[in-house]
């Protein structure tokens, strides 16, 4: 059975141990996330554009 008091203690200890990211880490993560979003968007655009061109040929 889960002990709620122990679980709460563990959560508090985890928060105490966690350190806040500095600006450089934050900017690096932000850059990677934006690059990933742009990459997925670019792949989606290429697929959409390819199917649009194929449908124009059969129009």
C-alpha cells in the first residue's frame, strides 16, 4: 500500500534537490525544441506539397 506521507516527503526532497536551469541550458533546450517543431513542420509541408502536385497532374 502507498504511504501518502512518505510519498509527499519524497516529492519535497525531489523538489529540494532539483536545480533551476541557467539561461544557457534553457536557450539550448528551446533551440532544440524549436528545431524539432520546424523539422516536423517541414516534413509535413513536403508531404502536403507532394500530394498537391500529384493531384494537379491527375486533375
